[in-house]
C-alpha cells in the first residue's frame, strides 16, 4: 500500500490545527493509502506546538517538527520534504484554503495517468482584497515575461508529487528559496487542477502586502537575471542621452551664446540620472545580497524538537 506524506507548515495556527485534523481525518478515511501528517512549527508564539503534540498523542500518523525560531514557510516546506517518508508527498496549508477534498482526485491522477505531480491553482480570487489580487496578477504576468521558468498565475504551493520529483526538489538546496519557481524549474509532468478561492477556516492571514512584495523579490532575483540586464541597458541609454544633451548644449552655446540659461532643467536631469544610478545599484545589491547569503552556507532551518525519539535536534545542513 502506498504511503502519502502531507507536509503542513504552521505559524501561529493553534486555532486552525484541530479543524484541519478533523477534515483530514475524514479524507484519509476515504482513501486506500497510508498517511503521515508532518506538521512543521515555524517558531510559533502561540500554542501551535502544544496542539501538534496533542495530535501526535491521539494519532501516531501525526508527526511534528519545531524550529528554534521563525525561518519562514519556504524553510518549513524544505524541512518537511527532508523528513517525509512517503511514496507520494503533498504540501498544503493548515487553514483549509487548500481543500483536502482534492486529495483523492490528485492521488488517482498520479496512479492512473502519466504525471509526476498534480498541482492546484485558484480560478478566482473572490474574497481577497482587490489591491492584493491586482498586485498578485501583475507579479505573475511580470515574472513570466522575464523568467524562463513558468510560474502559473494563481498557483498554490498545494500539490501532490511522486518521490522522484520530491527528491529532485531536495537537490535544490539553496538558502534563498522560492518553491513556486523551484517546482517549475525541476520540470516533470504536472497536471493542474482549478478550484475556487476558499476562506480561511480560522485565524488571520500572515501574508501582508509588504511580505508578499518581499516574497516576489525572492522569485524575481532567484529565477531571472533580466533586472541586471535592465540596469546595463539603462546605463547605456543614459550615456547616449547625456552625450546627445552635451552636443545640444555646445551647439546652442556656439549659436546663441547663452551658456547659463536652462539650469533648472539641468538640475532635474541630474536628479533623474542620480535616481537611475541608485536604482541600478539597488538591483545589483539585491543579487549581491543573495550571493552573500548563499556563500555563508548557513543551515536552512534549525530544529528545537520533534516527535521522533532519538532524532538529532542539530541543524540540518545542506
């Protein structure tokens, strides 16, 4: 019988955990497979870890990993993948915005059809703030224009994949992680399932507009070098423009003999060019900072404790 590992990143989700477990228990009872639920406590400040321990006590299929601090969802996904023992591995959110009811169909597709992964995407963003929806759509449109790795609009981290694809994802052990891009970069045959947006079962979203913006920068700098090329193009463009402006000033001075007029426009040009230079330096700084963090070879996460007796709590290094 196949074993399915479900990786569930959690950060301050004490209210959502019991609801999630109740729904997943119903789904697991419908499927002809063994299960393990790997809950990853991402340095929660509430009683998330206590709820995980309760679930582990009442159901041995529930395992937990607890980080020493908050390392982020990407680190939680990676930690779950490193500890998953199943023939098939799924990643899903605990707030039920990733409907567990899709799992039976996802499992059937992998068993009966020629796919390595079944991924999900939202067909609508009903209930989501308008500004956030607009920015999300623009991000997907932009990154697909500048990156060779396709990232599907509305894609969720929620997917079920076979062991071969999971092992391929684990080989990409970079510190700066962007799972949506990683899943696309490794390739493999993926089938997409659409579903309508679902409201959270409990609690509040942890993704502010600022956090989403920072996350989008991870995706852009991790899977495209176009911004670096853009900085170079801007440099060449403004060098040519400045040469043209200098030529115009020389000709105007020789013809009209008015060397001092136009200083306000010149000041504006100086400010504009300075702004472009700072923008280019900022782009270079983003890539340099990612390179700096990668070269330090810090662990992606640190475990404080886990449900496995005798398991080392030392850092998992790449």
